[in-house]
C-alpha cells in the first residue's frame, strides 16, 4: 500500500478543486454603450408604421402632432410634443436595445425598445397591445429624422 505524506495528500485533494475553478471561468461579454456621435442630437418624428398580429389597424396617437426626441451625451433624453416638454429622463442604449426611464412609450409591453440608426433616421420599434385589455399585439416602428 502506498503511504503519502499529509502535505502530498492535501495537495492532491486541492488540485482538482483549483482546476475546476479555473476551467469553468465565464467571461461576460463587454457592455458596449452607444458611442456614435450621430446618435446624440434632436430627432423630429417623421412617421409611424404598425403591423398587428391579427391584421388589425393600430390606432395611432401621433397624427397631426409635432414630436421631438432629444438624446444627450450624458445619457438623458427630453421628449416634447407640440413644443411642450412632456417627458424627460435617462436612457441606456446597449447593442440594438434602448431603455428609456421613465418610458416614452407607455403602452410598450417590453421595457426595452429596439433602435436602428440609419443615416439621417432613427427607427425605434416597440411591441404594444392593440388597445387596452387586448391580447393582440402590434409591432410599432416610429421613424425620427435628424433635426437640421
């Protein structure tokens, strides 16, 4: 029978534990906050498009209104309707998701909206119920143009 010293036995029992700690290391992907300087500007609402899950027509609340979304470098925003500030707060933009706190779109089912910056346009997409109490959902795209 083999006889081990206590120190050798201790070392042999600790090694698998140390190996398991280092081999299962999880590296979180880096958080990439928006850095594109074109994002930080004043956006003028241009149009709204909606596609509802059962083909219904989405009741737009934006027709005939002048809306501005101002995104600032300190991750704050200001939302004005017809020249009057109606909402201000902060936002977090990671990858293609953006979260406004407090939310700009109160009917949105998800706190995260999707955004795409395409040249002079900012497109924000939300998922919203067709109307209060409805099980039918609509994907609503709001297009904003960069203010000149």
